[in-house]
């Protein structure tokens, strides 16, 4: 999915959870979504265009 790999640190740029930083943990290839874990209890699916690589 795009240039992302599991374990990449990304920042959300879409309309939901904008600005949050998390880790790519799963690819849903059927829905073309990327699961990003923000905290131990918070995660959400995003499309590749709603994410950018985070460079601290």
C-alpha cells in the first residue's frame, strides 16, 4: 500500500485524527486501508493518501 511498510512511523494528514503520530501495523488489501496504532488503546484505518512518513 503505497510506500508504507509495517513498523513505519506515520503522521495522519486526513480529516480524522489529524496530526496524530502512530505505527503501521496491518494492511487491509481488500479495502485498501492501512491500520495505524496511535496508542495501546487507539488505532484506526486510513488510506495511503491520508498518511505521511513521520520524521520526528
